[in-house]
C-alpha cells in the first residue's frame, strides 16, 4: 500500500516510517503488535525532537566499536526492524562482519521465513534463525529460541526493540548487549551495556557510518570509543532531553 506523504509535511519522515510499518504488516513481516510498538516509539521520538541527540551519537559510536571488536557479533532482527531498515541492517552487517539472525517475540515459522527472505532480497547473504537449535537459558518466551551458531554463540548482540526479560537473560549469559529503544525508561535499555536511545531509522545507518570511520582507525581509538561511553550518563541525558521539552 503506497500512501502519498507530502515532502513538505513537518513530520513527513515520521509518517513515512509509519507507512513502512503498515506495509510490513501487510507483507507478513511485522506483527500487528508491532504497530503498537511503533506508536510507543513515535511518542518518545516526538519528545526527543525526532533527532539523534549527542549522547545517542556517542552510544552509536561505542556500539560500532563493540561490533568491530567482537569475535562473534550478531544483529538480532524482529518484524519492525525488517520492515523499517532492511538495507541498513545489511549494510551494518557488511561494515562490521556481524551475522544477522531473525528472532521474534511473536514467533511463527511463516514470519521467520518471510523476514529471512526479505533480508536476503535486500542483499543479506546468510540469515540465521530459520532453525532454532538452541535456547537462551531462563527465558520462557519464544524469543528464547535461537541459533546455536548465532545469538547463542555471540559475544556481542545488537537488538532493536528488545523485551526486558530477554535483555536480562542475554546479559546473564555474559553477552555484551546493544539495545536500540526510544524509551530510556524501558527495562531493556536500562540493563543494556550500550543503550541507544534513538529511532532505528537513524541509529542503524549511524552505527554503520561510525563503523566505517572506526575501521580505519587504531585499536586504541576503538577502545577509547568504548571506554569513553558512560551508559548511566547516556540514559540520564536522554531522559533529561525528553523532560526538557526543548526541541532546539
Ligand atoms: O518480535 P516481533 O516482531 O514479534 O515483535 C515484537 C514487538 C515489537 C511487538 C515487541 O517487542 C513489543 O511488543 O515491543 P514493545 O514492548 O511494544 O516495545 C517496543 C519498544 O520499542 C518501546 O519501548 C518503543 O519505545 C520502542 N520503539 C518502537 N519503535 C521504535 C522503537 N525504538 C527505536 N526505534 C523505533 N523505530
């Protein structure tokens, strides 16, 4: 379904994003609950001024450095991420050497296959998750089902739109977790090593841009990007930006 959004509409980006989620539902990629998740995200994005705040940019740089330094980085993809940023996910995987794995809260074989096919249509060479031959311990939801050679073996996992239980369970497995979530008060960014409080549509390409930049720099500079990032300060800065109501 293509709906015209006038380019001069003050919130045209946000409306385009909303239509991409609707199209994702129509295509069987995004769960209907993904529409509600998008609405929650939009509300926070509006309060953040629909921009990448400086602390989120620092988080995105730290996220890129973590992915580059990892032995086995994995991007965990759900129905909203697949609908919103398929090209950008593939570009980020290429820039960092990360694997891509489909992992769903509302898991069905049909949606897993549709999302994996969709990412492959957008250039992904290998998409994990069609076979879930391992489990995340201590988690009862369908998100516990993972690939043994994917999320289960990962040392760094990037998760757009996480649920708090899995965020905690991945942390308990000793993994470094990068969470992209517009709500800084949500449990998943609260427990993530790198909480990225930004819209996926800006965060994923910006992490890839930082990865390209950092790939040309020394190990020391990559370590500094990680060490200089303060997760508590970033969460506080995002909450302060939302509360201030100052949209520049
Ligand atoms: O795994 P699936 O595809 O079956 O779908 C799972 C959903 C997305 C339905 C599930 O994870 C869910 O219900 O999510 P929640 O609990 O609604 O949480 C969504 C969180 O993501 C909220 O905190 C939103 O602020 C945030 N969010 C929504 N859209 C974006 C976002 N954060 C960043 N970028 C977005 N575009």
